[in-house]
C-alpha cells in the first residue's frame, strides 16, 4: 500500500500517473500506454471485438508479432506464413493474427521482418517499452518490461479484449515488495542466478499480490538485458510485476531506439527528466522487504518441477524426507520420480540429453555473447543429442552473426535457429522426447513444459553452454575463468571502444517512417457505440452453485498442468474440457488414469474443484485454463491461495475462485467432497454450505467482481461508460508525455488525444438486458 507519510515507491508513482478512475472498493481503471499482442492469446479477443462491432482504440499503442508457434527452421525461400508453418493449428493461429492486424489496423512484425521475435524481446529492442509506462500483453512474462521502470503485467485474453477496446484495464492496487541485492556478484554469477536464488528464497507464491522492486548495488551494476532477465522471472515468484527504477543505464539503452523519443531532442530531455523522477522515495514503505547479499549467490540451477526448487550447482539433489511438512515431502517425492533423480546425487553428476539457449529470459545479444565465450574453440559432448541456440529476434540474430557468434556455435556443434519461443514451451516443432533431460535457459521447469514427460533444469546461458560442452550439469567456473559477472564481460565495449549492443538500431527518420508502413488508417478509434444485443456476451451469471466437488491434493498447480501447450492452438474459447489436466488425466498410452480424481465417480461430474495446496493456477496467463475447467463443468475453484492472473481470468468467464485460508474450514469442505457429497456455494450471501445446506464457512469476494458476476455484466461496456475520463487522460498524455502517443509509427503526428467524446454506452447483461443501476460504472 502507498505509505501514509506520502512517500511513494516507484510502483506507486507509475500507478498514480495512470489512474483514470478509482472506486471506493479499490477498483482502479488503469490507462495502458503499451499493448503487445501475439498469436496465441489474441484470436478470441479480436473475435470478441468483432462480434461487438468494436475497434482497437489505440492502434498506435499496440504492436503485434508471431512468436510462440513459429518454426525456427531457416526462412530462406519462405513465401508466406501460410505455406511456411506446417502444423495446421499453429498455422491457423498465425494467419488469424495476420488477418486481425489488417482488419484492425495494428502494426505487425511478421516472419519476413527482421524485427519479428519474442514479444518481450522486440518491445524493448524497438523502444516500444519505455520507463514510467503501463504495458500489458496476453502473456505472463510481460513482467520483463518492468526492467525499464514500467509497470508491466501479463493479462488474460478477456483483458486483452478489454485493453484493445478501451486502452484501459480494470485492476486493483498491488502490495509493494522490495528485493534488495547489495554487494558484488561473484565471478561467473549471472542475473539468472540472482533471480533463481531469489525465487528459491521467497517461493513461487512469495510475490503473490505484489509488485517487486529489484534494487540495490548488485542490480544497479547490471545492464538492461540482465535486468530484463530478472524482471522476466518475477512472475515465477508469483508477482504481478517486477520493476527496476530507470537510471543512466536505462537511458543509454534507449538512445536511438526507433520508438523511443528522438535523441538528442527537447522531447528526449523532457522524457528523461520525468523518468528520473520515478525513483522510490528514500522513506517509502514496502509491505515485504527482502535483503540478499550478492556475494551469497552461486551459479544456481533447478532440480524439481517448480522454479523454486533451486540448488547451487555445487550442491546435491535434496532429500524430500527432510522437508518440513507431509505435503512438501509428498510433492518432493513426486518431483524426484518425475525428474528421474535420486536424493543425494551431485548436481554435477546429472547427464543432459539436450541444451536449449533461448526464450524471453535469455535470448538477447549479451546472453549469446556470454554463452559463446564458454563455447569458443570447444565441441559439444558426443552424448548431447541436440543443442540449440534460438535468438530472441531477427535483429538479435543479425547482430550475433555480425559478431561471428553463429560461427562459434556452429563450429561447436550447436544448431543456429531463427527467432521464436521455440523449446521454451514447444508450441512449434522444437520439443523434447519423453524423459529427455534438458539444460535450458528458459523460465519454467513445470511437468511437461518442453514436451510430454520432459525434464527441464533451468539455468543461466553460460551454465547451459557449459552443460552442452561437458554433457552433464556443470559449474561453468570450471570451464571459464571469470573475473566478474558474465554480464559485465558480455556488455564490454568492443576493441573499437564502443559498446556493440546498440549499434544495430540507429535513429533516423527513414527508419521511423518504415515503421509507419502499416496501418493506413490514421483516424482515432473510439468505441462509443453500445454493443449490439448479439455482440459481446458479458460473463455468464453466477449466483448459487450446488454440485459435486473434486478434492485435489496438490500445491502450486500451474496452468501448464491445467491445460498443456498443445491445446493452446485454438482460436476458440470452447471445446477444451477434454484437455483439462490432460497429462494427469491420461496415461502415456492415452487411457484414463484411474488414480486421478476427475476420472473417478462421482467426480467426473464435478462442478467445483477443491485444491488443498496453495498457489493454484500459477505460471502462464493462458485463459485456456479457466476455459478448460469451465468446459469440463467446473465453475468454482476453492483453494488456500491463487496466482493473480488465473484468479482474474476466472472471474472474466463467470467462474468463482474462493480463497479458504483456514485449515479447519478447508478440512470440513474436503471431508464433504471426499464422501462424494454435494457442496453449495452461495455468492450473493458469500457462504459455502454442505449438501444439507448447513453453513461451513463464509468467504470474501471483492464488491465489484461480485457485482459483475451476479449480474453477468460485460465489463468492457462498463468501462466504455467512462469515455469522458479516458479522453481526459489521453489529452493529459498528449500534453505532458507526448512521446507516448506512438505517432512515430502511425503517421498520426500530433493527433493523439483529439478523440471525440460521444454518449456513453448502455451497460447490458449477458442476455442483452439494460442494467438500470450499475454500480458506478
Ligand atoms: C501462451 C502464453 C499465454 C504463455 C504465458 O502466459 O506465459 C506462454 O508464453 C508461456 O510461457 O507459457
Ligand atoms: S516464456 Fe517462453 S513461451 Fe512464454 S513468452 Fe517467453 S519465450 Fe515465449
């Protein structure tokens, strides 16, 4: 919470500058300056817009690319995406995005464009990501962009639609958490080690409900790319966002980026003076404060199936029998079995089958330079079946080739691929075979993440490079002598005396005009027309739900488990029920696993899911997770705690997530569920009852969310009622922060903010009935 004394954190300041409206219950309508879009989480959002005859409100603040599904094979001779992408479902998502960007006039970097790449690599690279902005994307690793001092957060597809239509997001204030890393990083220790170490300390739910500010001398000493790797994984710590206050390192990085304010110019100076004001005040208060001594961090690596399962590379596989609770012991045993590991094995004795250097965490030029330094003059171990380098964008690839890094990797036996998400989650053909073990620079080691039954160990680029050379998990310090952190070395100026990193992007008007290629439409797009009755559906109503409740004894249930990646390749919201918990519900031979609760009677008919462990729905922002549960028949999930994005996404689909913290209450609910009895969830009265309608416990729900659920409201329609306030905010941007108008690539110079104010739309229920007395909105 912002401190009472009036002192504010970096997050408080950025938030305050973007509030369009704030309700007494704390619900905030937040203006969004930057919206990144990719092919997986946008088709349903564009469809929603189309059905409701809505437009993209600010195409100039929206940037799209394809990244998750794209093949990383050579693009030589590629004609177009529809002949290049072989898998039908992947192709459909890619071509759907291409149709949508044309239809809605959104700037798009397609496969033939050097600027194509992973959304979280291209935003910063283009200067689309700027300090002090609010930035969203239908992707959980949007947290990456917080490295610039932006409030950057992943959202679900319903929220993508909301932002496309209104340029605003309905949200609430997060808590402030500070992770201070002081001192110097030891030689050979990367920023990836810093963030893995921090997640190991606070756990994957440690940052739930918080925005984490990373600060301290060790963070300050890092380059922008190294800071991005840290903020990237704040989602793995459960946080809503991660942030680093902008400083000279940030400004240097941004100079000359095509979409940043022109440098040098009066506008640049004005922007920098605003950006400098974004430091947290010295006496600002944090709800949670964590101190880490940089010198305590070793090259760090994961052993289990959650990013919190970390050990130093010098350590051994831990023994679950030493864990503090029965639940943790059980989950530890399960992880060792899944990972094919034995307690006590030295981490350095674990052989790897494949190596993946890439992903939005570690696919930037400095990552590749640092890895190449380890690889140079060596060969990958003969036992390694495949080692891949996947640059984060076409521009990173070009830069690496200009520096001869491709040759270093190819000579060593690595594959040199085209840009995309690739084996980070394997929505394209780059996947692991069952039980293959991978040294990976990505961010998630969940079960099945890199392919069904795949085994992932997360680590830094230099550690992954070392594993490729040795054929086992390896302490990189044995291969390369470091005097400092690998980042500092990778960021070192070239012999010519200039840093190499930014040379590829020079500011010139021509480059900026090229960005103006599309779209043609330069008129402001306001959504002031109320939806047609057959338009946007709103959410289904939720009042009282009575039904069978399935008990699930797991902690940290991630959305990859709720719906594995192969089922994300749909452009619809429906039909995912058969895929819910796919890897747990079905055995390798495709037959249902009789031990999984949803395969047992009466739970095949469950309307409620009770998860006894905390942090349900962690990981990816995929709204396919609630869609799959809903399609299965589950409308309510009860758990001790939830991950933020999943929690939000359920409400947007007319589902109710209920937090039951009390162990006593949870035990009573679970006891009913285990007997196969029905449970009653009464939202208007906020009560859970047993099958005979006796109260078990009460529960909390935010007023605004309850109101929308009980009435089945379309919250886009509600937000559109605030058109006047949104326009006011846009005028303020044009006046005070003109560099945010995005006119550089839309030939809309000077037009931002002159948006017509028309009558507010009429809020409607999902059945098209007019709401007579909507709560404020
Ligand atoms: C597809 C997308 C929703 C997802 C995410 O939100 O993280 C993906 O990027 C991932 O890494 O799992
Ligand atoms: S985490 Fe992986 S799949 Fe998700 S955006 Fe990053 S690179 Fe792509």
